[in-house]
C-alpha cells in the first residue's frame, strides 16, 4: 500500500505544483488538529478520575480544557477546509488548461488510443475526482502518526495489550486491502463502460439524421444496453467489496474490542489498573479503530482517484507522430517557397507517397489534383506536421520545416478545409479568435463576398451561430472560414476543396479572390474543380502516390493521358 501510494503522490505532484501556500498551511494545521484530538480521551479519563477521587474543582478544570480542545479542533477543521478549497480551485484551472493544451497537439489518429468519451469525461469528472488526492495522502500519513501515538500509549501501560491491538489491526488491514484491490478493479471497469456510453451518445447526437432515416434506434439501444449492463455489473461488484469491508470485516475489530474489555476488566479486578486508564485505553482502542478505518478509507479513495489521475495523464502524455517536430529557428521573415524533395511516407505501414517532388512558388496558385487515394490529403497533413516524412525533405524557404519553431511555423501556414469547423459563438467572436480588429474582419468578409449576407442577418456580425454553424448554408460557412484564414498573417495558405459547397457564381468570385490573394501569398489548393485547374500557375497531378506530371492546364490537357482522364471525369 505504502509504495503504491508514494507513487500516486509522486505522479500527482508531477502534474500539480506542491509548493502552494494553501496546501502547506493545510498540512501543518491538519497535523496539529489531529494530534490535539487525541487529548479528548485523556481529558475525559481525567474528569472521571477527579470525580471518583472527590477532586471536583480539578474535574471542572479538565472540563474547561476539554471544551477548549473541542473549540480548537473545530476551528482547525474549518481552517483546513478553507485552505484546501482555495488550493483546489487553483489546481482545477491549471490541470484543465494543461489537458486542453495537450489536445491541441493531437494527430488525426488519437481516437485509436483514446476515446472521445474518455476525453470528455476526463475534462470534467476526472479533474474533479482527483481533487482530494493530496488531502487523502496527507490525512493517511497523519492517521499513521496518530496510530503510532496510540500504540505507544498502549505499550506504556502494557506491552502485551499493545501487541494484541496491533495484531488485530494487522489482520483487519490484510483482509481490508484485498477488498480495496477488488474495489479498484471493478471501478476501472465501471469507468471504462461509462466512457463507452458517453462516446456512443456523442456519435448518436452527431448522426441523428441518419439514425432517424435508417431507423437505427433499436439496434443502437441494444448496443447501449450491453454497455449499461456491464456498467451495472461492475458498479455492483465495486460496491459489494466496499460494503463488505465496512460491515463484515469491521467485526474483526469489534470482537477484538470484546476481548480487550474482558482483559482490562480482569486487570481492574486484580487492582493492576485504574478506572481512568481503563477508560483511556478503551477510548484509544476506538480511536485506533477510527484511524485504521480512515486509513483503509483513504487508501481505497486514493486508488479510486488515482484511476482518474492516470486517465488524465494518459490524455496529457499522449504521444503521436507530430510531437517533437518543431525546432528552434524563430526567423519570421518567410517568403513562402515550398519544396517537396523525394518525399516518401507510409500510413499505418501502407505506402501513400513515393518520392514525391514538386515546388510551390510564392505569388502563384499551385493546384494538386488526382483521384481519391492518390495522396493529396497526405501532402497537406505532412505540411501541417501531423506526421513526419519517412524519407526525403519538405522545405520552406530552403529550410527543413522541422527546424522552424512551433510559433513561427504555424503563424505562417494556415488551412481552409473542405469540412471546416465553426464554433457556436457569434460571427464576430469566431473571427476575433484570429483577429479582434473589427475593421479588418469586415474587410476580410468583403473580400470573400460574405459581408452583405452577414449584414442581412438581424444581428449582423453579432449573430450567434449554432453548433458548427448549422443555421447557415455550407457555402456560407466555407466563405466564413476563408475570411478567417485571410485574417491570419500566414504567407502560405492551404485550401482543401473550398469550392465543393459553392454555387457557380460564388465559385467564380472565389477564383477572382484567389487571383488577388496570390499577389502576397503562396496558395496550394486541392481541388476537383475544372475552373480552378484552368487558372492554376502549376498543376501537380498525382497518381497512386506519385507525381505523374506537372505544368499548366493547357499543356497537360494536350500531353498527359492521366490528366485528360481526370479532367473528363469531372463535371465542372
């Protein structure tokens, strides 16, 4: 138990700072408070002894001291609770921030190792669940000190009685530890199935339209029922071992007290013990029982909360291929020359790019085309440093992208995805995440052609967008996302199928915008749009993960069978 709890403490304080004035004050006051509580049985035994000896004034004095002890004890308890509440309110913010910041570094494959249900539950329940870990560790340590003091008092009166009490506590401790082990085992299972239920609920909410149209409710309920039954089973078994320890195993100490009563009564009968010592030892036996119960209670609570601690650590310490891909170069004077030099990459062991080489120049539109699975998205993922290339190099301004610092790199490259995400806040707040200057926001929206639509809304730029902007069309959402990209300081803009949700007229406006943007940007576009292909300064044609050919539309349409076939298969 002790080695495990020391490890839990070490892991907790590697996540949370120990040097906190509130926590340190809590430890000092709590230790004093617990030791003071041991004076209560002493004063009670003295009061009884004074009364039986006719020393009533001394009895009254000890009653007064007992009252002061109660007062000090309650004030100390208030102080410890006040300090701990202040400690945790700061800790919650720190841990939550650390967890969320770690998520920003995830790659696209994190769900293979960490479920969304676990992340959601950990960001709420688990952070709250670990609130009492330092308290339990400290309280457990203090209770051990308290128990040693009690054993010392017993030993001072009778070595044999002290030995007997220690044996009883050891027997109880061994059985109780086994119950705690089982309790923790089934708690982990319970939380596992709670994650499954939360994850399934998240998927149901996301795919609600399809669930209704295909009538999938009953089948999904059957799957949820399986998770719920497993949760029920795990919960009951967890509780069974908990109340077994609290009830049946407590009989070990209770019957031990019966034997102690008999032993002490015989000592009284033989005039080998005073009544005050009798009362003191009985009270201290009860105190020892309280301490051993508290120790076991703190131990099981520590185990339970450590489950949450290690779930949080798993999320924070998630390792992916995009980690440690940033260097130290802070040169922000980037022109935007992008070069792929013999780049090869395998995704889950399957080759997706083979010796890919091309150049995307500043002040040009470079368009990447090819059939599904040709490797277009992989190129964007590598440029965004979601993965590391297996062979070859990716250069920006002739410097390997992994040499740039994280801050410089991501301030100079931005992406507008086909399925862009808009937060459920106002239009202005969405734009302000990039640039809070209202004038620049309006200019960006005018450039992409969405300003007039925004102004037609009753609340204008203060219009609250529903979750993922479901209260505006897909095309309007795409334009808003493009406006957001324009507010960045990026020299390189990646655009993934940005015209897929747009009507022909809006697409023409976007093409005009791109012609304007290339004057001060490097534009790299994935598209299946013929009009965008025609205006590209350089077309990169991919086939089976290789560059089949490159050049301008008018040249490739004459000389490249691959491009001819691709162009023919596209409607517009």
